[in-house]
């Protein structure tokens, strides 16, 4: 599993922008920037939709005020699902990032076999990344939501 002071692996992600799916790399997203990245097991699921994503939407301005360049929500879903989920929760100011094949999630060792959620998904976590290096990492225990919420990350900034 990835740890504090590790460099993020180089992979490709997708996101929906205006009328098309765009592909970006780890380097595109993190080079020279301070980023808060949080990951959820699946879009449109109860804890993710009722607590995790909304916390970052509500605290977005406070997080940005701490010198953060971007806030990214990542899930092992496709770019269309992530876009729709973001719109449904007024999260257009966050980057709703798709790790459709779980390439990033597997590369950092935070994948989980979920069964009912469609197989391999991400564990729930949040990290602070500076210029591609993990400076803070809060990984949830299975079925928990206590350390990856926006308030916990805000306290670390």
C-alpha cells in the first residue's frame, strides 16, 4: 500500500468535460500542485452520496483557502457516472475523476473486492499530495467513515 512520502504512480484517468471524455495522467494532475484527493468505493452509494462527497462540496472553499490547487474525487467508475454524480451533488468545482479500470487504485494498493458493488473498487481514503508526493494519507477501515472526511483533511492542511 502507498505510504506518506511515496510518489504517485504514473497512470491515466478520465473525466467528462463539457461534451467529451478527456484523458489525463498523474503528472498532468499533480505536478507542481498541492492536491487533496479522496476516493470512494462507488458513486451513488449511501455513505458516499450522503456524507463523503457532500463534506468536500461544503468545505471546498475552506480547503482551497489552505493553499490547495484542486480537490479530486476518485472512484472506480466511468467518467459519465462520475460526471452525473458530481452534477447531482453540486460538485462541479471538484474534479470528478474516473479510475475505470482501477489502474491507479491497484497501483497504490488500495483496491478491495466488493462483490455486491461490482467487483474491484477502491477503499475509502483521502490524501494530500504535493508535487506528486503523498504528504498525508488517511485510509478507512472497511465499513468505516471516520478519517477520510473533509473535516479530517482540513485539519491536516
